[in-house]
C-alpha cells in the first residue's frame, strides 16, 4: 500500500508539473501573439503616416509644376522666353495679324495658352 500511495503521489506531482508547463507555454504563446499584434499595428501606423507624407509631397510637386508652367507662360507673354517642362525647349509667344496668338514651345509644339 505504501508503494501505491507513493506511485499516486508521483503521478499527481507529474500531472501538476505537466499542467504548469502547459499553462506557461500558453502564456508565452499569448504574450508572443500580443507582441506580434502590437508590432503589426505599429507597422501599419508607420505605413499610413508615410503614405500621407508621400501624398502631401506629391501635391506640393504638382503645385510647384503648375507654378513653373505659369511662370514660363508669363515670361513668353512678355516677349521673354520660358522653358517647356516636357522637352526643356524655349516657350515663346507666337502669332500674326490673321492668326490667333499662342504661347507654345518651339521644339515640341505644345501649346500652353491661346489668345
């Protein structure tokens, strides 16, 4: 009987150790999952911020491009010479007595403005 009590005690101790190990493994797995979820959320936040920054910069680039186009057209309108953003050729005012005046690129022929 003493042997059976000792065996039962040993089995009980082993079962408790196994349960404790399983509980510890589950908690470590849950912590890892929480850490991974936090890292993923942080990554998504950073990616969203970068996308927003890129969009703002693209808007600024478009606005600056429009300003350059307007400046080139104004220069050409005052008999100056502008610069075509497409081919980097001269943008000048052209026209005659019987044709309409245009601001256009001499090299590529792109018309920026008709009068």
